[in-house]
């Protein structure tokens, strides 16, 4: 079970990094894009927190 949790955490870490690089590397994002990416980051962070808690238990 830990292997699956580690894989999921790694996946979401990669997704988080991709979004950060996209947002930080672009100077042409609209306000709507920034909000959408912020919402996606929030969802990813919540999933990562839940996975970390599950891993500890």
C-alpha cells in the first residue's frame, strides 16, 4: 500500500511542479488562467495532504 501512496504523491508533486513552472514562466497569462491554475494547485495540495496523512496511518 505504501508503494501506491508514494507513487500517487510523486505524481501530484510532478503535476504541482509543472503548474508552477508554467505560471512562473509565462508573462501572457490572463487573470482567468491564473485563477484556474491556482484552483488546480489547491486541489493538488489537498490531495497530497490526504495522501501524506494516509501514509502516516
